[in-house]
C-alpha cells in the first residue's frame, strides 16, 4: 500500500505532500495541473520496488547504482522527458527535485532526488527493506486491447515513443486467466461489466482480443471504444491482476464513456477498492465524482478515501489541497464549469416551463 507521496520541485509542484486513503484516492484538477504526473510518479516508484529481486531473507537488494539506474529508466520510460532534468520544476539557475514514497512501516520508504542537469543520474537516499506485495497496474486514457497483439515484442526491440505504461499493461492483459479460490470473486466483479458490454472478453492463440456475444465473436477493433475500456478492465480482473492486494492507477476513467457506462465503472472501482485494491484515479469529471460519492454514501461508507484538489498558483505552480470529500478541497475550476452550466440550463428552461 502507498501511504504517502511527497514531492519537491517535481514538474509543476514546488512542494506537495499527499497522505493517501487505503482504499480510494481521487485527484481532481484542470488540464495541465499535473494530475497525470502525480499518477505516473507514484506508479513508477511502486513499479521499481516491485521489480526488484530481494534476498532470500526478504531484505532489500544490494547495489545502489543498479537501483538508481532502474529508477531513472522507469521515470524516463513512463514520463518520456528528454532527460530527467526536464522533470525538475523550472527555476532560475539550477534546481533539485526529490520524490519520497512511504509504503507503510518506517522502514518501507523510497526516496531519491536528481538535479536540473541530470540526464539519467539519480541519487538514491532510501529504499524499502521489504518487497512490494504485488505489481501495480496503470490504465491510461486510451484502451490497449486493439494494440496489444505484438506490441510488447515491438516495444522491446525497437524505439517507440510510447509511454512504458502501455507496455506494462499489455503484458498483464495477455496473462493467463486466474483459476482456483478466486473464481467466485472474479465472477462477481465481471458480471456488471459483461452485462454492460453484452458479452465476454476472449484472447485467441494469436494474441488477438474478441468480444464474445450471443450473436458471435466480434473483433475488438469493431467494438465501440468506450466498451473496449470496459473490456480492458474486465480482462485485468479475469487474469487476477486486479484482485487481492495491489494498486490501480487510472488516468481519466471517464474518457470516451457515456454516463450509463461511467456509472458501471464507478461501481466497479468501489468494488475493487472494497476487495483490497488501493485505487488512484485522476479526473475532471463532475459526473464521475458525484456517482462515486453517491455509491460510497449508500453502499461503501466504510471505505477509507481521500480527495486531492489541484489549484494553480503564481508562476504556474500547483498546490495540492487534501480532504475527505469534494467539499473539502476548495473550488476546482474544472468542476465549477459543469456546475455553472447546470445552473444556467435550469435558469434558461425554468421560464419556458412556467409559460402557459
């Protein structure tokens, strides 16, 4: 579990400390406010910890240079800057950036830093003493089922300008289906998703995905993009990647989805959180936020959740305000515009309804 993330001079954040809920965390802000940067920084850190081969006694791997190289490579591959120094907040003269991730106990901390001049150089200050229980999952705004066949081998043998989150997720999508004691939990989570899609997700021997419906199999390329995102989520549940303990990072879950499907996604998010997955989502959708709030108050009240509002300050700096709900994080312009439009629409329609 990711307990907290602390940033200093990282992209648009001069200073930020986020104390996460153990179940659900929602990051809200306008375009350009750094929502995706926060998700990717946290994901990169957890992915590096999960990828390490710890000693037989469970202690941290030896070799600081190797760990520093792994951290640098993951940040470069996920965030795609020209050099690590490009991730340091712009400042006159030289500057330094630091990232600190607390994973629970006092000895479970990852801390590193790098400077404006860094290309691939990272200074590691602290590394968790015990391994991460499960590899984190990152869902980008785009669905990946249609590009998954052959993508991983192409990514690893050629220079492609795609974020490494795509490669990581494609590997999980093509993993074998989970079996055994988890089958009942998988079936329960898949039921509403399969009902919304009108079928089940299948992977053929050639690595191509299909939506299997009553009328027959449909190539995933011919399925509506919104349903493909549901299919991607369903596949990760079916393989066991989104079961038990672990972390899910999801960038704009509402992208390309209609309100009916967003409601299904919101329920699945809360069901996964209740099942032990720590979830982080970045959004500027008022509809999704309201649906999560309604469901949480009615059916998932015991979940430990946090909201984080991103607010622009002077010189492009972004401040993070933390709270238990939307009401605690201040006025977020991305949500205010939706509210103002709703009020304007009601005001416009009201005289028409009163006219005999």
